């Protein structure tokens, strides 16, 4: 699952919007407000978005006020300002963080506001900047944001991550198209994968949620102790802690409101045991980590910990990522997605985790979601870790699924049962 923290974006200008496009944009905004965060009358909304997302954010804002929000606040950010910092700021300044932003978000969370994050990134934005500087800034940001992030990570607030095309991102996905064509095409893919193109998008989401729940329920009944992954370059055993909970699309906030944290979503996921990961796993798609692309990589685990990493591209960044803290070298999330998911069927590489993770089985390095362990939301860090849950400043999903991937679930006697063959569910299919 993609966490509530998503940063950066660069340049879209939608000229001559067709009526159907505007209608789609409004339907998308309605989905984010009514299904995504499921805003209740009287709740404030905080939106974080790239500056180019203004047309979408305006629709979201209007919809939220219609739904009874007393106030909508927006924090815009700009890829070009992030880039300028690494190009021009003093070398010893990358630990500096705007504390007021973390304080404001924490105050919103404490009040029970709801959060929409619009994710849109230039996958190559910081690729040629010094990885040490980028890592220092990211680590400082993660540290400052940790008190706020504890809220969405344990579903104490309703939150939702959606997306929108940024020119540099659209150009990366559709390199042969013109700037305008690539953005329209990416919009089209987003609308399709988010079911905005359906006659009744809200109803379509309800049906989709029920379908995903069939699989999470099945896995919750089976109570596997270990998963065994096999595929090209992959032979990995992952422990599932006692009390693990398989989740899908829908979450419930502390105040009892159901919401959908990621749109699109195709995954069924839980947490891994922080001490039981053994073997090697190979990535199946590139990973965009904070503006740097990591590609064609393998991670070897022993006793839960990543002990070796190799990457054809971005190896230094991958190394920095797992060295962030003790938990960043361990698995926080295990997610199953069939190779035939609609996003995978599009055949596109999105270079954006929100999309690529929903086209592929994936794992996350770092922090586990508290709500994926029985009683996890009420545990302190030590109790959570003792129960097998992982803590870290980071939560980074990376894609490992492919049409060659086989996965078995193992019971307490290590007896295997097929869950996936050739990247497809063998159960509840
Ligand atoms: Zn996931
Ligand atoms: Zn995740």
C-alpha cells in the first residue's frame, strides 16, 4: 500500500478541456471525497498536491464543501523547487526541514481531519543529484513527519492517495507521444483504473471492494505461517506473525468511518514477521524512490534483515534506503496482486508506486501498518516489534510479481498449499 506521504510534481496545463474530460475530473474528485476519504459533514479536509494539480484540487475542494466540510486547506509543492534546492542550496543545509508543515499536519490529524494526497512525480527529477544530499533531506523529512505519519499508518484518520499526470511523468510513461497526448493518455489510464469511466463509479467501487474482500477473507481463514515465493531470481520465505490480518481496499478509521486509502487498488496485503525473511528476491519493475529510479535489483535476506543488495541502476540510493534505520532493512508489508490485474493488463510501466504496486505482487521495506496485526493499533513500538511488527521511518513498496511467480502458503507443519501459480490466484479466482 502506498503511504500518505507523497511528494513532488511538475507542469500540467489542460487547455481546451472537453466537456467529457471536465465531467470525468469531477467524477474523479467525487470518488476521492466520497469513497476515498468518505468525508463526513463537519470534517475538515487537508489536500497535499503538486502545484500542477490545481484544476483537480479545485474540483475536490468544491465537492468537499458540498459534502459539509467547514474548511478545505491545501499544501501545494513544486518539483522545480525541490530540484533547485539540490542544485543551489548550501551543502550542509539538507537536514533543514520546514517544521511548521509537520506541526500543521499533526494538528489536523489530532483534530480528526481527513487527508487527500495527490501523487504525481517526475521519476527522474533527482536522478543526477548527489544521493547523499537527497538521502539527508529525505531522512530529515521522514523524522520530522513521523509523529504525523503515525496517524495514517494506524488508520487513526481517514486518508486517500490518488494521482494525476505531470508532464515529465506522462512523457516517461509514453515517450513516443507529444506532451499533450501523453498527458491525456495518462489521464485516460488513471480514469479507467480508478473506474471513473464506469456508468456509476461509486457503485463500481463497491463491487470491486467486495471482490477483493473474498481473497483477504480466504487468507485470514487459512492463517498461513509462512509464504514461499519462487520465480526467476527469486527464492524467498517470508514469515507471517501470529495475529496477522490480510487487508484489502477498505479501511476503518478510529471514529468508525470506512474509507479507501489508495485509488486505484488491486492488492490484498498484510505485514511480514520482522525476523523471518530468508532467501533472495528480485525486483520485477523499477522503483521510484524520492525522485531517483532504482532498477533491476535483488535483495538477499537472512533472519529478516536485508544483508545484500545489488542494482543495475540506483544501487547507492537503494543502499541508503536500507541503511535509513534498523527497520528499513526489514519487511513491513507483503502484498498479493494477480498478474492479470487491470493495471498490469494495460502493459504499461507507470514509474509511480501507486500504479505499479497494483500491477504486481510487492513487498515494502520498513514500517508495517499497525492495522495489519490484531491489537496493533493499541500497541507501543516495543510490543509491536515483539509481536513481529516492523518499525521504521520509511515504508517503501517494491515490485516483485511476474507471470513466472509461484507462491505457496505454509501451515504450522510447513505443509505447502498453492496460493498463486504463474502470477495468478489459484484460490477464490
Ligand atoms: Zn501495498
Ligand atoms: Zn505499501
